[in-house]
C-alpha cells in the first residue's frame, strides 16, 4: 500500500460578488502547477478576473494522492460515517481547532464510550501527527488535545 499522486492538480478560485456572497470554481491543470502565484493558476486567475465583475479573493492548488491498494472498511459499533469523534486542539495563540473523525474505532474511546482514551496507542499516534504537522488556518502550531468525545449529528435517526 502506497500513496500515489494523481496526474492533475485541482485549482480552486474563490470569488466574492458585489453583495458579499462567495462562490468557487475549480479547474484541473497539469500536476506541475503547484504554485497559485505563478504559471497556469496565476495566468488563468488574471484571465478570469478580466471577464467577471466578481473579485477573485483566493487561488488554491489542491494536490491529491490516492492509495494504490486501499484497505477495506471494518465493522463496529460506531462504523457509520455519521458517527463521529470531535477532537478539540489548543493552538499556541490560544485558539481552538475542531477536528472530526468519522466512524471512529471503539478502541479510541474510554470505558464510558463517550470520551476519548488519550492512552490509546492509535489515538496517541494521531495526536502526535497532528501536533507535529498540522496548524491553524493562520499558521499557529497545535499544542495539545483539549478534549475529545463521541457525538452524533442532531438530525440522525438512531437505528
């Protein structure tokens, strides 16, 4: 099993109209187009801006990879995508970052089956990966897990 880059990059343009409403458009470009400030993404952004009254507020290049031999989903008491664990991280600027994991493994939950078990090896590895690699939208480091618990969407029927 290995991650393989897709042969294209999705370039997303975000727009704002005169009344403040936002929208997006996506285009696919060659996989070498990874810089939104130059090359194809910037050229297309300039060309789009010339034909629209909306203001382009951002350009994002999304690079994707797919698993060449993905595993199979497993079954369990919380194996539906609608079941979630909400993890709240504290960032170094004092802000909180919420992260939801769908279909959580039961092992990451404490004996009450609601709160997360911070002693679980898989959860500890995930927390370490988040703290070492993720950040807030403003670029601040995530420092630690503040709280984590199982939840269900309010509109979900409990079958």
